[in-house]
């Protein structure tokens, strides 16, 4: 019996033949200089049948770790050895990336603007373009982020534990930590999940910095997911045992001043233990910051200048068990 040849993949009126890789650019908008800025997409269309997955980074333009993650993943793949299709978008927010800023020129946060509108603001138009050209074609998605500016995050996956197939993919990724996280209105993950695409959000490192440890975790994790989905052959790798958290929250400054943490990312803390100090600039007063519950430090503020109410330390707690101080 003759095996039926796989059909070409078509996106933005461009045809990609099975077993080939192609880079295409979809126009986003015309600049004031009348030049056109485009959304770059790398398409790997495998010879074998399989799912379609997108890999995206720099939805926030200053979160660049994911760009390097996707670059390294693409360097390890060949379209002829692939089952299914990969749509890799290493720089979604091209405007923010070029300006080294989180938002677009109109000041809006792209990750609060999905699904967007073809007739809306610049941000809304980019969101609409991404969901119609990328998300609508995929059954799975991996979106790479870092902490916001002046914050650093431990490598972690955030997902909806109730979404079909999401937790299995997350465990296959094998990150140090897996967090159950609700979706926010207007986020890419919220829209994609609503449309039925199993979506994982990776967090790790800080804005405008490459973090080699974080990058390595995510590159290996992405390959693990592709193996789990049957898109590439399985390889023997050392596996960890991810810690799964059902809830997390930020500890906030009760007063303004200079913040000095007494913990590092990944530290285990116990309830009511001292995790930092906030002092005034004159050295007259110093207040302790205590852990409201036992957990693990998932995120940390790097800028010592804080205002009352600022988030300073992100703790993940665990259902049914207390973590021990490390």
C-alpha cells in the first residue's frame, strides 16, 4: 500500500512543502517612515503527520530569554525528521524588542490585548494577527516569559491543571516547578485555552538578560514536550521530579524604603520566618518582612527601592503539606 504524501502547510498565502523549513514575514504595520514592520515566523513542516505547535517569545518586548531558547531549539531540529508542524515566533512584540521595552509604541500591554481586533489599536492589530495566523492553526502552544523588569523568576511552568492534556505536557517538560495558575483576561494563554489549544507558559530569569541555567532548562523541556507529542524521536535524558504547587502569591512591602532580601530563588521558607528587611535611607528604622506561609521562593524583586504595596517576594505554597526551611 502506497503511503499518502502529506499535504503542504499553508500560512499567509505561503506554501511550505513537507520535510522543509521556511522563514516568512507577515506585515504588521507601516511605520511613520513608510517602512513595513513584519512578524517573523519560522515554519518547520514535517514529513510525518502530527500536531501543530507554536513556540513564542518576547510577547513582552524586553523579555528576551525566550528568543535564545527558541533559537537553540530550532538549531536542534530538522524538518525531515519531524512529525507535525512547528510555528516558531521568537519575537512576537517586534516593536518592544527593538525599543527594549515591555509594551508597544501605543503604551498597551500585548499580553492583556488578546484576541485583539483587525481595526483596533496597533497592539490590538498585532494580537489579532497572532491569533488568526498562529493560534488558530495550533493544538498546542509554548509561550516563553521572564520576570518583569527588576524581578527574577525561578524556572517554572504555569498552566491550568484542569485543561485536558496540559498537566501531562507540563510533567513531560520536566521543569523544576509547575504552578497551577489562573488565566488573566486578555492574555495569550487565556485566549488560546478558550479556543482549545493546550497552552503552557514558561517563566524564568529576568528582563533584558540571558540566564544560561534558565535557557538550558527550557530548551531541554521543549524537546521533552515535542517527544511527548510524538513529533521527534525520544532520547534518553535524566529526569527530575517537578514540584507541583496549587497556589502562589506575592509578599508585599508594608512600608516604603530599601528592601534587602534574606532569601534566594529556590529557597524553602517556613511560615513567619524572616525573609527580608525594609529600612529607611537614614538608618533609623528597619522592619522585617516575614513569610505568611511555608513555601518556596519563586520570584524575587531585584531593585532595592520599594514603595508601600510593592511585590517583593513570590512564594508558592503546597496543598496538604508544609515545606521545611532550607
